[in-house]
C-alpha cells in the first residue's frame, strides 16, 4: 500500500497528489496517494482492517497509515500480534514454542547462512525480533545459484527463504501471516466485531504473502513484485490491472467492493 519515491517513479512523484506516511531519520520515505489514503480511511471506518507486514513492530510504528489507530496489527510476518499498538506476549510465547519444536534454531540458521555469504555482495545481515533474519544484497553480484541452494537447505530444516528485491528473508515455517490472521479473526469474532464465518480478504505482493493469500476467502495482488515475477496464481486470487502506486488504489477499490457482497464459498 505504501511506496517510496524510487518505487513509484519520478514521473508519478512529480505529478503530486501524495501523502507521506513514513519518515526515517527525519527524511520522507514512503507515500500513499491521496485517493488511497481516503479509501483506506473509509474502509477502516466501516470494516475491521488489520495491517499485516513482515516489518518488525518498531518498523511498523514508523508508518502513520491512514485509518489508524489500529486495534490489531500483525507484524514480523505473523510473529507478533499488536493489540492497541503493543505486542501480545502470549502469542509470542506460543510462536517461540512452536518454532522450537518444528524448526532449526535461529543460531543454527544464522551460522549456516554466514558460512554461505560474502561482503562482496551482502551489505547488511539483520536479525529481526529474535525470530528470523534477512540480508540486504547487491543483486547484480549475488551468486546466481545462492537462492536455490539456500532454499533447499532451509526446507530441510523447517525454514523457508524468499527474495524481495534487494532483501533475502530466512523464516521459520511456523512464522507465517495466515496463522496470525486466523487468530485475529477468532478474536474479532469472539468480541462480536465480526459475525461467525465472516470472510477474510487479503492483499500482498511477496512470496511471504502467498500462504496468507491462499488461505483467505478472496485475495488480490498487484501486477508487480515477487509474486508477479514468478507468475503466482490461485483460484480465489484477483490480479490488478495497474502496477505501482495506482495498483494500491485499485486494491482498495477491490476491498471496498468485495466487503459489500458475500464471498462465494
């Protein structure tokens, strides 16, 4: 939903009609169009909207996303559920226990990953929330077989690997957005904010979003990003006509239309 100046392109940036929603170290970083901002505010005023991201809680809190404050948000790729902005400790304890029983430890994974990389093509190695790790790489210098070989190792150890542009994520399998979405849906239903069986509508553009999109009752992705590059499809998936920041507006229009009619089972 949000785009940097580089991601949207200079022509779109120069056209204006943008709202800056994220500053980093005092400088503007991310934007939505004014149309998307209005659409998101209207949607959040009439339906439960749950921002869901691979960003950490700290990174998510940098964003002043239109429509907030958010009673629930999902960060860290599902590793954290924020309730009124604060991480739910009980959810995190459950995630940690599941990871311990089903996947290799973070220490084991990072040790193996460091053995396979080089400063010639990796500029940053980050550990997020003591849950997963990611690299920032020079794609032009990155070894062509790195992702295939690293993905194979991860699969054998209960993890998965995904590349989104210059970032390569390594994630334990239990840390996924769909689990957290299902939990928030359960809580909203128990609180009477959703009727039983209310459909889940989802949007995303990266491989880490795929299982969330597939598990939703209906989903949409933009005609750009990692899922577009691999041609990812699903029977309940809609693909936007537009790319870039215009796709964000189209996604919000889709949410508004889809939320007003029953989703076919």
